[in-house]
């Protein structure tokens, strides 16, 4: 099997990495997979193996830098499922998600990711981890990257409770740590996670409430750096027909800074989706 998926949220980047003024075609997923029995081998770009569940938000960032660790990158991975309900995933991953950001690939070392998942009835529980090395293209200093992630997904009737908790260091590539990376002894440790509740009273109507936090350790941050993000949101989606969905989301975003006043904002987002 295979998948090729794109959107128009890409940005033209200069050599220095500055965002351009036009939206370009962006490659989201592009991979092939071979499955035989309980084993699958996948090669190409898709979501990280450590990703538990993507929060059901209307915003494309899916609580990135606010509690949910995820991104998409080229990888080679193997998945094995057992009759006892266990799933093992191991992957070698290109360690940077942006072409103009060479911090990951400059180290010439791939990132390693793995996950153990257990299914109990309809519920899923997982424990995942990743390790890698980034290297500055200017100072040549190296930054060790590591993270441990625990995830859960528990459905019950019309309700589904899911989320994750994590801790690690130098998590820029996973949309964690608020973009703070520290080299050598100044590695930035961060902890966070999110919890979400989905209510689906019918096949054509569902609601989601979620709360996420991303909290780097302040002592390793530079002055005026972002020191904590928290997001609370609620949304509702209704399917108007077999092809059309519309939804409304309300979210509050609060950011703390080291040595600066906190800031907050309300976001209201409407979406209309045509599936074909």
C-alpha cells in the first residue's frame, strides 16, 4: 500500500530560513508500506512513531508546543503485532522536519524512535521513546535529544478519553519545549502533555474538549524566552451530508515568558470540509 498527501500550507523559505510571502504546496505524507501477516515495513514520510493520538482540533497545529508531541518526517520503520494485543514499532527517522533547518541532519546521525502499545478491549495504552543528536551549523556544538512518552485512549459508550504525558530535552523537532534547544551542558529539559475528551452522540455530530501544557525548565532558558504554554479548547463538528462537515472551535492560549509579563489570547475558528 502507499499514500501521497499534500496541502497548501507550505511557506517559501529563503536560504536563511525566513518565511516567504506565498503559500506553497507542502508534502504531508508520502510513503509505501509492505505488510505480511502481523509485520509491516514502511518507508517514506509520515507521522512520528512516538505520536500517540493527534488531538481532534480544527487548528492545523494540533496542540503542538502546547502539550502534544508530533511531526512528520522521512523514516524507515517496522511494526509487529502479536496475538496477545501488543504492538511493537521501531524506526530510524530523519531528525529534522524543515528543509531549511539543518540542525538535525548536520549531526549526520539518524534519530531512533520506538513504541510499545497494548490493546485491552477497546482501550489502548502506549509507552514510547526517541533519541537523537542535533549539531549547530554555526557553533558545531551538539545537543542530545531524548524523550519518553506515555499515551492512553479509553473509549466508553459515546465518550472517548485520550491523551499523553511526556518528559525529555531539546524537543524542538517534536514541537515540544517551546522551540528551546540547549547545546552541551545547557540542554533544555521540558515536561508536558494533554488530555482530551470526545463525545460523539451520533455518527454526524461530535464534540471535543482538550487541555494541554508545555513547560520547559526555566533555569536553562535564555532571558525573555517562552517558559510555558497552556491551551484550553472546545469544539463541535456536524456532518451536514455525506460529503460536507462544518465545525466551530473556541480556544484560549496562554504563554509565560522568563522575565516578561504573561500573554494570552482567544481564538475562534470556523471550518467547512468537503470530503471526496
